[in-house]
């Protein structure tokens, strides 16, 4: 039964692609745009005009004139750049009627590009939301489609771990599948992951496994480092990763690609996009299949894999339809299915079977209406669903170690407005609400989580040399209360070559279901964890049943029902220097203060020496450091870039505890080499687990045009970082377990053939085959050979 | 001209990258087993505890029962299981064993003692035994403490070190859910036969891995080492 329906849906998809293929041949290209570029009555020549999302560009002639033809119907963004002037951006809708020639006045000043470390192209905003990274007071990194394609990476985690200050970290306590992203010292639980501006759900112990997401249909990735709750609300405490899917079809095209190599990795993608209904609509659809055998980094102790093998299917589509001259209806959806079974043999017949089936659905509908050229509204509804069916069992006696079915659903509705006064200011405001439900075997008395939010964001250029951004957002959660998050950022153009940037923002994360409602007993270790909101009644019940020997009344009074939201404040300041068009250097310092972090504390002791824990807020943790980025283009088509992050991440309560001589922090530290021991000092505290002091990367991208060859080499360095406490004093000192520092080298080579229709790519990840048992998720060398073919109409010019 | 320049740049870069990688191209592979042997002590590797007991509340396929206790004799490294009541009656009250591994994961260790009511040897033959915790590395313990220290010692059970006063041998982390032996805890023991010994409990995970990287790493498999001074003196030097 199931097979038949799968077959039918595959048939439908194939039919869809065939229809699409034919429409490629029939597409209409009948629109033209032309214009004149001036600066105070003088024509400007050599200005670069780019029409997004088409690939068309032109250079203005000596009269400042430019023209484009052969454009299909749709909404375009015209961007004009010229040295010494501010970028000019205009949106224009083409519907078959003749457009009057444009008269464009350029303003002097240098371009107002975002912090744009990796991107090689201009910023395109997502058409289905008005809240954009451009309003962020925190630094934004953008990775565009071209970079993703050139890197030859397959999954989102592979792309991100090559970015400065970002690491992919296994969370051992969350099981073999708990993998998350870390950014400027913030753990995965504080990084919000969004798809087209809407939050994605489905976390394992707070960790969002980014390998769930294929990069095949990603247009752009926007990364904000630092507290961003003023943009995105709860969870964006430490930063956000926003995945923008492919959109904005101009010319019909289709692409099929297939890669195969080490670990029997198969990555197959079929995607297509086309205008439809007399070019009133556009559609994009992509299907991806990915599989891997998994990898073992600890073959000395384990046979099997430490990084799971899996099969992943995903289907993604996005469509936009022009209802009338000023209204668009948008529809997008994504479905992912991942099946994974991982075996581990620890010797002597100890074979564990770890099974996980994940499903992931994202659906969104939006209605975009332009009242006039300045005033715009978007109404959105979003639904996401995630389920994970997980079990671990010992195979020889078929006994389950753990078994859980976890389901999460989120509905969200939002109304956004934007008002812009061309180049002087832009304002976005919105209001919305969401309902979230979570089903988990281990949760007691869970209600749904209801959230209401409202915000204002803006960008203002009071005078030529200063650009400011700011935002204010209010979030109200039914089980926690309200919280206001402001942010403010500015860019000051000291000279055309030097820009100063600074920003401040706040973030918060409302206590989750687990910390409030979980009641979990671990019989093997004889402890009980009781969620904060259900603490008092649970303890009362246990006491009535005669299962309590002692309650720490002071802690109970302090904690019960009093769990506060985790909060953060981020500060960032830096300089951007652009001595020439081919050289750019950026440096910034960051300081993130996190308060009220949620952690466990013993609140009672049960009979039979059972320890009973609950969750409490910790006073303060700080991530601070600096980041350097360098981009250099010594030759045409060659780009060398480098990045470095220095980070100190410390939990200040640990220092206080050491200072106060609190057990177990007060235990003597022993030097294993000499056997000497000494009393701990606050300076013996190294920092938080999994955070490296030093991280660096460098890459060279080169395109040799005559041969149509793209090549790149990337080297990533991660300094040593603490894996865990070895000596039982609950903090990391230099004698604890550390993961050694390491380099990973990746390279990719691409050759384009047949007028760029066909490309053949060779990808080598981790060339020197570096692995470490303490990094279960980092596979050794991977070699892949890929081929892709693009169907598109050859350009006239 | 420019082409040779490019080539030179490429070569330089490539060299740099290769050099960087060779410097750092070694994996973590500490060999912990070798360092345990000192020529005098007896090292016990992967002594299986009760691996069949229930571990979870709602798990299928497993009988929920508490962990079976086993006894251990230093003189011939014999493991004695107390599976049945008959086993218990036969062995518990004798002086034929030195250590008892009890409780969850067999992680709570007792030295045979007749006086403490929760000791498996309660009201048995081991009248004068005692344990003293020394916060020293194993090899640095060269002398058993004075008899008065043994007499005054209040240590009964060596298990989870969950408080400041606990003499336990391991720490269970609630954040990582992994038990970790506390380094530099050596137990000086006055045995049922009056001889002195020192004991270090090293690991409860199979293979004595340097770090446990999987939540479901098989346990309990005990790695420990001990030295019994055969001549009855207090010298415990194993260097």
C-alpha cells in the first residue's frame, strides 16, 4: 500500500518535471527595461546595473544609458553600483506592458553593503517576509548559492562548520544523534534555525541537527551572530541561521545532479523552476535523495559507526502567483524524511541497534500586497510538524535501552507592514501569534505553548555618513509572561574606505517543556528529575507516598515555579577597511552576556538515597572575543579569504563557586604527571565545554575562464577544546579531557562543459583523513564525483 | 609573466596548506592500559558485572530486578556471584572474599566487614577490616596509614561521590550522564586476613576507554588494580 502511494507521488513529481521541461522551451521573454543614470545632472558611465533575480547585468554607457530586454514577467530588483556612490535599489514589476525609461539619481557615498564575508553577489531579500537580516544590529554573514555549489558540500552542517566562529558539536549526553551548531560560544539550544524566515522545530536535547537539511535547493544562508530576539523572538538568544530557499524564477530551467563516492554517499537532486499562467506565476520544485553509510571514528573500541548511516528524502517547492497588479500569493512547502539505523559493536556480543525515523514538514502561505510604491503588507500563515521515532536496543537479547516518540507542531500567523521612504528610511512592523504542541512520553501535564508577538524594525539614514538600524519586539508566552527585546545598530562611514560598525541587542529563551514539565526517573543511576513547574505537587505526592527522606526547603522555595527565561545581551563593534576594491579587512569584538541559564540542582533526597533534581537559573555566563576577516582578490577570478575567532566562554558561577570553596568545585586539582595536588583557584577554570579558544579558516577560490574550471581549497582549524570533566570537580581545568586541535582540508574542482549546461565536479573533504574518537560525527576523508546537467535557454548575449 | 606568478603563488599556498596539515595530522589515541601495569600490582581488566539487569522503567524484553551482587577475592582474583539465596548463605559471612560489588551497575563497593549492617559481610567473619581514603595517586601511596586511622575510619561504602564527605570512587555527571572515576583516590585497606592493601577503581566501562563517547557504552565492566603486601607490613610501594 505504502509503496504504491510512494510510487504514485514519484510519478507525479516526474510528470511535474516533464511539464516543466516543455515549458522551458515555450517561455516568453518580451519585457524590456531601460534607463538613464545621473548624478546632479551629469550622466554616469560605467555604473553596473544588475537585474535580480535574473543573471542579467549591464554597464551604463557614456550617456549613462542602459537597457535590458528579453525579461519574463515578474518582480525584479534593479541594483546599481558605482564607485563613490551609494547603491541604488529599485523594485519593478513587469507584466507585459511597456515600462517608461527610468531616470535614476545617484547619491554620493560608498556602498552600504552588509557585512558580507563570504558572499560574492549582492543581497537579495526573501520576497515572503519583510523582516530581514538587514535590520539586524548584530553582524550578518551571508553564504550564497554560488559559494555553496562551489564548495561541493551536501548537507547544511558541512557548509556551516567552515564559517568563522561556527562549530558542529556532538552532544554526548543527548545520545549518538544529538549534534548541534555552536556560534561565538553559544550552544545549539540558543541558535534559532529558520526556513524562509519561519522557525524550524525538532531538536534532540536542545540540539538542532543541521544534517537534516540538504543544501541543494538553498538560495542563500543568512547567519546572525549574537542576540537577535528583537528580530525573531524567543530562542534567538545567541543567533540565527536563516535558510532562504530558491525563489524568484525568471527563466525556466531544470537541473539534475548526481554525486557518488566514499561511504557510498549518494546525493541526487532534481530541481526545476518555471513561470506559468502567462508568466503570472512562478514555481520551483526540488527533490533530493541522500544516503551515507555513516562513519566510525573510534574503531579501537567500537565496530560499526559513530556517525549514523541514513537515507534522506526531501521534497521542496515554492510558488508565487500574481493575483492582480499589486498582489502576490505565495505558497511554499518542504517535506523531509530520514530513516537511520546505526549498529555498534562494543565487543563480546554487545551490539546496539539505534533506530531513528524523522519526519519534517514546513508549509507556508503568504499574501503580499503593495498599496503603493512605499507601503506594503504581507499576511502569512505557517505550519510546521516534526516527529522522531527513536529507539536504542541491545540486539542479542532484544532489550530496549531507550524508546521515545517525539512530536512537535507549530502553527503561526503573522501580519507584516512595511513603509519606506526610498533611500532615507524603511520601517517594518508586525503582529502575530503561534501555538505550539509537543508530545513526548516523558512529559507530564503539558499544555500547549501559546505565544503572541509584535514588533517594529527599521533602517534610517539620517545623513549620508550614518546608517542606523533598530528594532523592538514584544513576546508574550502563556506559561512564562512577556518580554521586550530592543536592538540598535549603526554604521558610520568615516571615510569611503573605513566604516565603523557597532550594535547592541538582547535575546531571551522562554523555559521549554522539558524544564517545566519533565518528570524523569533514571533507575540505573537512581535519580529523579522533576520539571520546575510540577516540582511542588510532585514532591508533595512523593512525600505522601513516603518516598522522601529530606527536602532542601531553601532551594525548593527559591526554585519551585520560579523558573525565569534565559536572557542575553550582545555587544558588537568593529571596523571595516577597504583599501582597494580587491582587498577588504574586517575586525570586530563581541561580548555576550547570558543570564539565568537553566541548569539542574538537587532539591531533595529520596528514600534509598535517590537524588531528586530540578531546574534552576544560574547567575551568569560570558562569551567574549574577537573576529577577524580578510578578503583579497589578487587576480581576476581569484579570491583568497581568511577568518579567525578568539573566544573565551566562561560560566561566572563556576568562578564564584571556586572562590567560595563550594564542593565539588573545591576539590584539589591533581596533576596526573607528577601526582602533585593543589587547591583550585578561579584562574584554573579553563572555560565551558566544547568551546575552542582559537578557530581559523582560509580558502582560495579560483576560476580559470578559458578552461571553464572552478577550483577551491579550504583549510579549517579548530583549536583544542574541552570534552569533559575528568576529575569530578565539575569544572574544566587543564587536566581534564580535551579534544586536540586539528586542521581539516577540503577541496573541490569543477569543470563546465557544453556551454555551461554540463558540469563535472570532484570533491575531496578532509583530504588528510583526520579523525578523533572524541569527535564521533567528523568523518574521515570523503571523495566524491558529481555530474550535473542544467536545462536552460542559452543567453542571447 | 603573470602566469609564472600565479603558479608561484599556487605553489606557495599548496605548500603552506600541506605543511599545516602534516604538523597536525595525528589523532587522539592514548593507550591507558599500558600505564596501569607496574610489575607488582594486579590489574583487572573488564571484569563483567551484572549486565543483564533492568536499566529502564518502561523497557521491553528485560526483567526488572536489582543488580546481582558479586564478591571478589584478591588472592586468586576469583569473582563469586551471589545469584541465589544459597550463594549468599554460602559466601557472605565468610572471610573468603575481600570486595563486594553491589547496587546499581555494581558500582557500590564494600570491603568485607562484619560490623556495618548494610555490608554483605555483616555479622560474618571479617571483624577487623577497614578502609581509608587517600587523596593520592596510586603509585604515590607507598605506606598504609597507622592502625589508629583504620580504626577511626567511618568509610562504609565506596560508590557515587555525591557529596563533599563521600569517599566514593566515581562521579556521575547529570549533564553528560556518564560516570567517571575520580583520579587520585586510592583506598588503603586492612583485609580480613589482617594484611594491608591498596586499591584503585579505574573504570566501569568496557575496554577502559580514555573517554566515553557513547551514552550506551557497555557497563559495568570493571577495570581496577590493587596491591596486597604479602609480608603483613605496611609497605605498599609498587614503584
